[in-house]
């Protein structure tokens, strides 16, 4: 029985915890919860049966074989660092945190742990990883979201953008994956996943963020070219209970848990 610790008990963390108890009771149990906001952890604890204890971050890692990170980009370096040093497997939802701090690569080489990175709301990563075994020429990503999903981003606040006044689609940001993760830490994990899957230098991946008042679903368009051809994907996913996150991203994490706990692995 695999002991699972959850760090981050918001919308995504709660869905993962409930899915774990509903679908993986044969293979895993939720051993502990942690959230910087204890009230949020308590609210989730009341929905779970049996109820796991709410403990400190170091205690979650100590009690776990697998750590689920669903906290924030800012929390990733500490979560990853503590988990890998303790030889605990870790699944990362806030993938952008892997771009803003690269120390995890060195720690992973020294650890006996595994790091799991779900595809999130981005399709086609299996093909991109296969293409990356050869030579990739370029990668482009365009993310389109309703203004309300973007309005609290650091970049929007710093630039004092009045997204609620938009009447037509507007490109509000262009840059590299590392730049876009800092500008929109809660909205652009897809850019980080694309960067890690392609292995391209940060400067050779271009990302656009579009605010579109007519949208009701989050959209991502990716195009990658290389020596064996080209991949183009367009994904439309309705937002989860948290408008900043696609429902597909949550389900992608659950699908990753199936890959961990089940005996069948489909796809690259």
C-alpha cells in the first residue's frame, strides 16, 4: 500500500484527494495533508473518509512514499527539494516551478526517487518527446483564456491591464516559457510542460497569451517542427472549479496516478 501525501488543498488538490480515495483505494492511501491555509486543509479533511491528519510540510514528506504537489509555483522548489532528498517520489502539478529553479535536476540525479510531470492541459507531448530524440527546429504555443482567468496574474496587475474592458481578443503577452511562468504562474503550466518535453533552449520556444472575452473554454495551440516532421495540436478544455485551471489538467493528473498504480501504461 503506497502512502500518499498531499501538499496544497485547493481546487486541484481536493479533486486529486477525492479521486485517490475513490479510484485507488486498492493501491494507495492518503497519509497526510498540508496547506499554507489550514482552514482549506480542514475543509478538505472533512470530505475524506478516513480523514488523514493535517501536518507540517516536512511531516507530509516523512509520512509519504509519493508526494502530490498541488500548491503553487512558488512552493515547488521546497517541495521538490525536500522530497528528493528524502527519496520520496513526487508528482508536480505546478510545473512552472521546475523552470524557475533548476536545482531539482541535480537533486534528482542523486535521489532514488521518481519525478512525475503530467501532460496537464496540453496534448501531443508523447509525440513531441519522440520528435525530440532527433532535431527540433522550433516550438510555439498560444494560450487563449477568458479575461477573468487572467486578471489576477502578476503581469496583469503590474501593467494595470483592464481586461474586463476588452471587447475583442487581445495578445497581452509574448515571451519565452520562463518569462511567461513568472508573468502568469497560475495559468501557463502548459508552457513549462512543452519546454521540458521538447528539451529546446528557452529562447527557441515562443509563447503568446491571449485574453478573449468571447471564450468559455481555455484553448491551447501548439506547433513543433523538427527533422522528422511537424506536430500541430489544438486543445479546448472547460475551466475547472478554479477558472485559472483547465479541467483537462486535473484529469491528466488522475491519469498519471493510473499510470503509477495500475499495471498498464499506454502512450510514450
